């Protein structure tokens, strides 16, 4: 399930959004529910006082929701890291397993400096949900193909990309294009799940990346399985993992990739 929500600044209220969306998705037969980046608290406010560890009360709340509904959940939160925080994806299973992925590529672009308050991660992460190996990536990571091919080479059949995409001219097109491109690069399913566009125009105009919606699932051949608009939406979608093997046989980009040396300056 893709849970395209619009989170606010109160982690407790956002946890209620997680509970409601997870219950709805589980009732529809979902085995994994993917929430956006910054589900715990939207961007545009001080994140230090918000951050909690992976075994803190907010993560405990998500784990309890996952256990109660019998599904896996991936949701964006912030964890402490000295003077800064980590932009962390919390992944939990119904039986209590818990893992975190710290965003590697920070959004220092389009006039926003995420690295001012957020420390980068360094380690790619794969989890297993309902027998499916799921790679984790976050928002700006989607601009970097090597992370996706690294996850695919390590066995990921599905790569989830929770995001809180910044608004602006051409940004929806870039988001959609890169979600498809990364699926083709990795010959994996890519579920790119964004924050919905905020209902408050002042939040949307704040300059912080607060979401544009347009979540989508793309299959390993680049076809769109499901796509949302800009408003909040929760949907359950079946994916056929056999398509991954078919794509990796037919396209074979992971096998065919060659090491490329530095260019020779011919003139």
C-alpha cells in the first residue's frame, strides 16, 4: 500500500494518521504499507526537539500499529545525531523486527540545505517483508542511480522511496521521470511514496520540501502500476515479483554493465 498523507508538526497527531492509514490498508489486503519521508514531522520546523531513537516512543507506536494490523510498515522519522539529526526510515514487521535506514544523499539543492540540520547516512539497507526483499531509499536518493543498482545487486526486488518532494517548476515531471528511470536502472519495482500537497498554502509556500503528492509504483520494465494525484490517498496494489526475473533476463542491465575508465581527451 502507498499511504500518501500530509503530516503536520505534532508527532502524536501524525501517529494517528499512520494508525488510520495502516488499518485501511490492512483491511484491503496489504502486506506492506509505505508512508512518506518526514511522516513523524514535516519539514520547515526545528527537527532537533522532535527527534527520537529507533526504540523511542514514536517508533514504538508505529511498531504497535504494525503488530495490531499484521503488516509491515515503513515510515519516515528523525533520530538524534549530536548537534544534528538523521533523516531515518523506520521499518517494522508485525512480529516486532525493527530496522532503520539513514538517508545517504541530503537535499542540498534548489536553495534548501538539508545538511545544515541533518547528518548523512552511509549504509544501504534491505529488509524482507512477506518473502520480498525490499530496498530502502529516501527522496533525494532517487537522483542517484548507483544506490538503486547497489540495492538490486544485493537482491532487492522492490525499492521503496518515501519522499517529501519540494514543489517548483518541473518538479512533478522530474519526480515521475526519475521514479521510472530508477526502476529501469535496477530492473526492480520502485514504489515512490510522497507527502501529499499541503492543504495550507502557507505551508506549501514556506520553501521547505513539504510534498507534491504524485506517488507511483513502476514495474521493472518502466510501466506505471499505480499513480496518485496531489491529494491525500491510500491504496492497495498487487505487484507480481515474477516480473523482476523476467526483466533481469530480458534487459540484463545489471549483468551487462561494464567498468568505464576515465575518458581519453582525443582533441
